[in-house]
């Protein structure tokens, strides 16, 4: 969820068009030069990545095989887990390889591909979180019509619209970015991010920066407004329930999503309270680590531990697996 990080581009930086070279590869600086700290980072990222893959694949598997997890909520959760799995896999394995081998080089084509897929999965997640908020809105405010409104066809249309809207927003600046020429081959990050790439460009990047800022604002505001409005109506409706048990049950169906949304938007908003411009890239990298490794690891546990149906589905699956393994 690196969407908002690109909005903090250095607007005053416009590079000359001379003395540039066509680079076929880049060097990723990573997080630190300290060997001992690199070992700690490697162990930490490897652990979080493995847990993230196991957790998200488990949710995907459960929603595919368990008949009780066939509603719109779990269809959206399945796709959210796929995005989390894909998002963390688009950058963390390459960084782990870089730490373990010491090879920090990445080809131009690999760099541009990584840039595209990281932002594709990150932006699509924001739109999907907005759709998941609407799903909770319908479930609480119109429970009798939930299955009719959030039918499989509608869910697929929502999902397709998330992907298509993301592509329409990303492709124009990315296409212009492929025409850039670079004065340096050193990227001050652990993966190919838009901000450090634009900083080493010899080409005037003003127009691309403006496109990206507009895209960031539109995506962030559009999805945040949808989430906030949904939960204003949800909370107002829940507070009108006559019994405390009904209110508790209603809040429990939304609590997991609220936590995930808070992590997603909170980590992006955090970028704006950085102490000084000098620390911009350091905090950029720190928030990126949160988004690319910790969030994808936590989200499956948040949804699993707070959802009785998912826990029951996992228990049933493990019983069938153990029974099958005995035979």
C-alpha cells in the first residue's frame, strides 16, 4: 500500500537533459550497510514473508473448499488475500535474495516490471477495501436483501472494476515513465519505487509527478470517502439496535475489516507527519516495510482469529487432512 508514498515527490527537482547514460541495470541500496543489521532484517523479513504466504494461502484455500464460506464477504476476502500474497511476493523475495547473495543489481526490465506489479496490487487493494466496506454496509443495513444485492455476478463486476480502474490510472504515468532517461543507476530503496526512480532521472519529470499526485489524491480520497461513509451509516444503525448482544454481534462482523482498513490508511497518513525532509527516504522505507511484510502477515490472523466461521472452517479442514493422512 505504497500509493500515498508517491505523493511526496520532490517537486523542486528538475534534472538536466545532458550528461546522461542509457542504463541497462540499476543498483538497489537496500535498508542498511551494517552486516549484522542485515542478518536481523533478513531473518525478520523471511519469517514475516513465510507467515504471510501461509496465512493468505490458507484463507484462499478455505474459501474455495468450505461450503459455509461462499458468501460475498468471503469471496472478497479471498481476493484480498490473493492481492496481499501477490503484493508481498512482488518485492520481498527479491530483497531477500539481495541480502543473502550481496547482489544488489536489477535489470531495467525487471525493475520496471516490479514497479508495475507493486503498484498494481497496492492500488487494487485500496479499491477492494472500499468494496468490502460497502459489503459490510449492505450486510448491516439491509440484511434481508444482502444475498440479492451482493450476488456472485455483482461481486465479480465489483472485482473487475477494481482491476480496470487501477489499470486506467496506472498505465498513463507508467507509459511516460518508460521514456525516461537516467543520470544515475543507484536507487535509494530496497525495491524499484517511483519516487527514487524519478529522482535519478535526467528527463524533466514534472508532468509525470503531477499525474501521479492527482492519481494518488483521487484514489485515496475516493476510497477513503467510501469507507468512512459506509461505517458512519453502519455505526449509526448498530447503535439503534435494542439489545447489547445484537450490537456486539454486529460490531464483531465489521471489527476485522476496520482493523485492516486502519492499518492500510494509517500507514499512508503516517508519511505526512515525518519530522523533517531529511528523514523522508528513511521513513519512506520504514512505512514500506510495514506495508510489504507486516501488514500481509497480520491480516490473515486478524480475519481468522476474529471470525468464528473461518476458525470453524480451518478446524474442519485440519480434521479432514489428519483423517486423510492416516489412510
